[in-house]
């Protein structure tokens, strides 16, 4: 015997032992249960478990759980009524009347149990998703055995579980050489729920899927190994990555971070010590004033390093790894800041060193530059005056004092040149280098002051020439924005567009004044304002254009989508109408939802074609599902035949009339009844007598009449146990 067969035999033996124990327990409970003699007339069900005789006892929670599982998995509500007897009525009459009084609907089922009378009856709607053959299979195989054993709670649980299994596809798993083969059996196929196979093949087909379990375990192990390798690779890559990543400590272990911090502390301390010596030489050679920037940078670097050492001492005071990592990363940030302070002064320091060697030549060359720059000042003053006659003081505000500033800088250059030449003659080359450096910088600033006036004049002229074009472009955008607002925009877009249009209009007015020939103009300022306003307006207009483009495309597409949606809804509606005798509630509900979505699409089409297209597409999809399910339900009836009408030719005119709803029959049912009356309906049972009678009641068909759900047909079955 194979391991799977031994496992199946073990499970079967365990189940038999458990069933035997349960039977003994139930027999004891049955013996101890008190007897009740109160008859119960039909009544309205207030809860899914109506136990008028205390039959369920302490197992009500177990029964309730089974009922809730059925509702959650299949959207079916099973109602169970326990009474002493059916008060002298037929079980069928009592159950039908109770169902009517309780307003049970399409997806409701009633199981009525008379414990003393030892009789039961179930009632469902004619459109209940299970046929009578399937329900009878559940009752005969699962429910009646429990009832015969007086296992009242077990009967309800068996009914709920049996219906759920009959409504759900049965999955059969076959284990073959480590591979898993899964096949799906349609609900109710084979006459009901499948029993447990007793032979070796059955044990193998329905046994525990060891191959699947083994495959899942192997996959899990492989996944963990791959993940660990990737993680280690990333760690190694992080430790050798860019300096920025090292500073933040990403991808580094705690030990690697400690080593990095130790190295940085040593290197930074050495750099500060070396720089301190160089600054001392600079002070001696160039003087305190020249070395002041280097001393300042050195002091800031010292403070950063001192803080880094202070934090390093705190490492020994904590054992928490996260705290240590945070301290180490902060230390790296301080050492990095210290080095940045020093590096910022390297270029200036090197330049000062170089000037020491070239101070005489630099000072001699500065004399020629000063003469040339001083000669430019009168002409630049005249140029500035000419600009003042055309443009406003605000337009010239940035350069109005430039000629005087240039003259001041050139006077400073002459003073420094004289002092520098004296230092050269006295062999004080370090001081001469500092003087030459200051004179060079002052001469460069004087040239910049003078050049700025001519550059501003050119910029103002160019701005003046661009203002007219900028105004025209902005006015076009304003007109487009106003037209878009008038044609109707979404509330959020319109609210944002209004202030932008107002700002652009104000900028146009200001720019127009600046472009006039009256003088006092500031074309650069006006151009800057109008371009800023137009840029904001243009950005919002682009959103409007995008919306318009989407709207236009959606409107064009909506026509096609609506045609397809209407056609699909019509096709589904026509099919369900002409096959309504075989179509249950689910396709009808989908069709109703599709029609609602189509109505929404039509209503929104003119104002919001984008959302209308979504509604139309949803209607098309829902209608397609409704049609597919309706066709499947019709095929099931035409394939298996009409219960209660054995041997009927499924191509006959009578059957066609039944499928089309012209004649109502208990399709899938063996006992049916029209209840409640209606405008043209009659109370009581149906008028026909076609079909056979028997323990499950007589079938029949009759023309359907006008009325709502209160006049719908019900079907049911039951018997003694």
C-alpha cells in the first residue's frame, strides 16, 4: 500500500471513529432532550435560526457559522425553523405559508423541521440557483441521515454546507510524480456531491497533495537563498559606493562604519594640524589681515572636529546598535564639514602664494589698467545721463552710482600700488603680494561697474522691442482663457483660471504704459512682470487645452461606445426575455445594473463625455456578463432536461414555451405554488397538472400572470425521516 493510500485509510478510519463518537453523543442528547407538545402555526421568521422547541441547544453558534459561510460564499440565506409539529397542516402547506409570511426572496431557502412529527420540508424560489435534483441530493444524502439520528443542528449545518458545495465548482487534485493536475467539475455535475473513493486510485486522486507541499517548500527555500544573496551583494556594493553614501552609512555594517569613522577622524585631524602650520607661515609672510580668511576657516574646522571627537566618546556609553549607528553617521557629517571649510580657502591661499613671486610684474601692469579705466569714466557718465532721459530712475536704479563707485575703486588701486612698490623695494615680498592681490580685485570691480552701464542700456533696448510682442501674446492667451471660461469648465479649473486672467490683464496694462513714448519707462521690469503673468496663465491654459482635447476625443469615442453598449444591453435583454423561464436572478440583476449604467452614460454625454464613456463601457461589460450567464443557465436546463418532466422532447413547442416564460413551470423543481394573488393572479396552487406526483409533490405549469415578487412561484420538497 502506497503512503498516500495509508494516509487516506488513516483519515477514513479517523472520520469513522469521530462519526461513531458523534452518534453516541447525539443519541444521548436526543434521549435527554425534553419533549414539547406545543403545535406551531405558520409564522414570520425573525431570524435565520427559529428554534421554537430548543432542538439546537448549545450548538446555535455552530449552526450560525455555517449559515454565515453560505451567505458569504454564495450569497444564499438559509432559514431554518424547528417546531414540534406542523399544527395539523401538510408539511408543504406549512412551509409555503411560512415562506410567504417571511417574504423570502430569490436567494432565500427555508428548511422547516418538525422534530416530534419527524417530518421536514424545504422551500425555495422558482429562480433559486439550484435545481430540485441538486437540492434533493443534498437532502437525501446529507440532511436526512442527520434528521434520522435526531441531530437537529447537524441537519442545518449539512444543508448549508451541501448547498455551498453544490453551488461551487468541485476541485479535484491529482498528485503524479511531483506534479499537480487540477480539474474543475461544474456545480451539480454527476447528480450531486461526489462521495469518497474507496479504491487505491481514489485515494491517490483525493489524498493529501504531498507533491504540491514539497514543491512549495522547495520554492520557499530557493526564494530565501536568492533573497539572502541579493541582500549580501547590496551590502557589499553599498560599502564600496560613493562617498556620499558612505557619509550617510547606507549599505555599511556597523563595524565598517566604525572603521570609516576612525579613518576620517585621523585624516581630518592631520589636515587641521597641517593647515594650522600653513596659516602660521601665511601670517608671518602676508600679515594678519591677509591671513584672516584662513584663520576663520581653520577655527570653524576645529569646532567641527571637536564635536566629532565628543560624539565619538559617547559611543562607549551605549550598547544599542541603532544609537551607535546614528552617532557614527553624525561624526562623519562633522568631519566632512571640517574638510569643506578648509577646502573652500585652498584656491585663495594658492593664489596668494603665487603672487609672492610675481608681485613686481603685477603692480607694474596695474598702472596701465588704472589709466585706461579712469579715461572711460566721463564717457560712461554721459551714457548714463542719456539713459536717464529715456528710462525711469527705477529702471536705472542698479547702475545709477556705478561711475562714482568705479572712481573710488581706482583711487584705492593707486594707493595699493604705491604701498606695494615700497614693499618690493624693501624686500617685503609677502606684504607686496597681499597689496597686489587687493589692488587686482579693486581694479576688476571698477571695470565691472563701468561695463554694467553699457550692458544695461542694451538690455533695456532689447526689452523695449520685445514688449509689444509679449503684450500681443499675453492678450491672445487672455482671450483664449476668457473664451474657455465662457464655454464651461470644471469648477476647480475655472476657479484657478480667473485670478490668473486678472493678473495677466494688470501686467498688460503696466507693460503698455512702460512701452509708451512719454518717458519714465521701465521696460525690463514691465517685461519681467508680463512674462511671469503670462507664464502662469499659459500653464493653466495648457491644462485647459488638455481637458478640451480629452473632451473632444471622448465625445467622438462616446458615440461608438454608446452604440456598442446599447446593442449589448438590447441583446442581453432580448435573450433573457425570450428565455426567462430558464434564467435566474443573477443575469437579471446584471442586466438591470447594465441598463442603469447605460442611462448614466446617456445623461452625462453632453456635459461630461469622459465619465460618460466610462459608464457606457461599464454597461457593455455588465450586459455581456448578463448574456453569458443567461445562456449558460439555459444550456444547463436544455442539457439536463426539465425536472418533473422526464422524457420530454427538449425541442418541443411546449418546452420552448416554458423556456420563454410563456408557460411557467417548476424548472428544476418538483413542487411549485403561486402565492399571494396579484392583479390577475390567483391564490393557491397552480392550475396545471402536467407531470408526476409522489413524495416530493406534484409539478405543473400555467401561464404566468401580472404581479410582483409576492406572486412569484415557489418550489420545494421534503418528507418523513
